C-alpha cells in the first residue's frame, strides 16, 4: 500500500512534531487490548512507522494532505486506552497522536466545545467552574481524551442517568478533517454526528467536539455490602429505578471480585457482595432507608468535599474492575454485555448460578430507552478461546447482548454491521481507505474487489 522513506516524510511534515524512535513508536502503537488473551497474539508486532503530533487543525490538514497524496495509512490516537486494538495500526504508517490539541474552546451552561485531545478530567474540571459537569465518562477519565471517547468509547460513570454515548443528544457537534487529495473540514451537527460517533477513527480525523453537559452535583461515594449477590443486584435495580434519587454510579460485584480491590479490603468483608455508588449529597439522606429494606450495610462513605482525594471509587468500576483483577491474576479476562430489561433480574440470577466462579458477575446499571437495566463486565477465568466463545454464545442464546471485546474487527464486536450511513460517509471522507485500515470486514472486502 505504501513505501515510506522516513526521512523524506519527516521533511515533508516540516515543523510538525514527529517521533521515529522505534521504542517510542512501538509504545504509541499500543492500547489496552492486552486485557484479551485472544487479541494479544493477533496484534503482536503491529506498529506504525512514525508518530505525528499535530498542535492544531492546520497541522492536521497538512498531515492529512501528505498522507492522502502518498497513500499512507493513518491511525488516529488519543490516549490509547481503548480495549480492542482500536488504535493499533494493522498496516503501519502514521500514528496521528492528537494529545497536543488540548484547547477547551468554550464552556457554557449545558454545553462545552473542545479540541479532541482534551483530557476528560480537564474538561469536567472546567465545566464544574460554572456549575456543570460531563454527563458521562469512562473510568479512564483521568487519561482518556474526548476525541478517543467519542470515537472509541460507549459510556460509563453517569450512564445510569444519561444513557450511552450513542444515544441521541449525548453528542452535539463534531469537526472532522477528511483524507482526500484536498482535505476539507466538515462540521456535523444533529443526527449527522452519528456518522462519526463510535467509528473507531475510520471516518475522518476529529479535531473538535461539542458535548452537552449535566448540572454538577456534589457526589458522595458509598460502599454498601450485602450477604447475598442477588439481593445486592436487586438493591442496585431498585436504586436505579428511584428517579428522585440522583446518582452517577451503581456498580455491583459478586464475591470474590472485591478480593482484587486491595486498597478497599478494610471496607468489604470476605464473602460479601458490595455495591459501589455515587449519590448526590442532597439525596444521601434517602439512602439508609433503601439499604435497610434490602438488608445491606453501609461500610464506607466519602463526602463530595473530598472528591479526588484518597480512594476514588469510580476507578474500581467499569473496566477498571478488570484492570484491578488482572493486576492480581493475569489469567483473568472479561465480557461486555447488556441484559434485557427485567426488574426481577431473572437472567442475571440464572447466569450467575450457571457459570459460578468461572464468570464472576460485575454489573453496571445504565439507563437505556428510559429504562434502567444492568450492563455487565463479567470477569472470566480464561482457559481457552473455544471455551470463551462457548461462554459468549451461551449468553447470546439466552438473550444477553454481548459487545465482544476479544476482536479488533468492528462488525464482530458490538456493532455486528457498520451503519450504512457511516459507510457512505467513509467513502466520501476517506476515498483511499487509509484510515485505521484492517478493522472492518466490509471495507477489507471492498478494497480487494
Ligand atoms: C481500565 C480501563 C477502563 C475503561 N473503562 C471504560 C468505560 O468505563 N467506558 C468506556 O466507554 N470505555 C472504557 N474504556 C475504554 C477507553 O478507555 C475509553 O473508551 C476512552 O474514552 C478512550 O479514549 P482514548 O483517548 O484513550 O482513545 P484511544 O484509545 O486513543 O482511541 C480509541 C479509538 O478512537 C479513535 N480516535 C481517537 N482519537 C480520535 C480522533 N481525534 N479522531 C478520530 N478518531 C479518533 C482511535 O483511532 C481508536 O479507534 C476503558 C479502558 C480501560 C483500559
């Protein structure tokens, strides 16, 4: 596809920052696909040729024009915290590191606009200065970029209130630079943003993002312990359904998962099943009543005033749970799933008992289409790829939606098919198929026919 002369390329990029040190380039070709024992061998040795670090949109234009002209593959990268090899280059080329584009353009009541390399925590902090905050953030909010979250993420802390990133209204606008012979900038608004939302960096280089904000609350962090897993899960559902209680996080862990949370051992007795919560302080008064109703016990509470100090409960939830577990036992991997709506949580109960210790339940309650349901990032004691697939198929046969984190192919993961609107947009913005090539079945097929 390309034959790169690095020195010539560096000269062409002129005063734009580049990195060619092979150790650093290899590092910046990685993400967190290492959580998957299936992906590790498949992505081994996949590295870019050069890292380019534009400081502004003008520099992005320049890089896009050069890469289009020379037909060089471009893999856009934020902080590289994605989980499926999303920003691992399959065919070498340029790694376009967006982390220098860190300007927060403006923050107004209810909405913010920022360059794509802005870290989520920085944007949240800025919004809080005027009484607003991000609607949702992944548990990697301290390092992840807003561009990477939009292009690669799905939801997280806050999704119990505002749903998932792909839900209409959670992304207001985007600017993308195309990879045409003469690159253009396209501003997408309204439903058109879906052409680029969660497109894994194959549909243009996002330079600017506009997102809606939520009113900021003082969030208290709470651990509630239960003797029985299903009681903990039902408590989570009930708290989720309590529309008058403001919350940002409801995570439920089956024993023995808490044993992997070394820093929290003193708050969670062995064999118990905790709920990790973020509840708005004005709602906190209502919590003990609900806890009592389910026979739980509040074992830890941190006031909002101390947010950011000491233990940060959010950094034990979502896929950080897997991170902590793998720190203790590297043979552990995970699933990503969404259970169908069912207030009695019968399917959760059935699968909890069916797999026992092999698939440890970790629920994250979210709001989807106006209903509160459990998503799950179950921890799996990995044995073989065949067994992992068997586990996945069993869940799917029972009606659980699995966004398979053990593939780098878009269609084999959450999406199953790429949205035809995204494909149409791709043909326009990336006519030579240079953006993150090798990640889609349908695009591979097209490029070979
Ligand atoms: C421990 C852990 C916990 C996690 N928890 C969550 C979670 O709670 N929720 C969640 O949704 N995800 C989660 N993730 C996945 C990931 O951290 C998030 O999706 C994060 O937002 C990705 O941001 P990033 O800047 O690291 O993106 P990267 O990993 O750098 O990129 C992700 C994708 O976006 C593309 N991309 C990046 N920037 C641009 C751009 N400017 N223009 C076009 N395409 C671009 C890349 O090509 C790639 O395909 C977790 C990962 C880990 C390791």
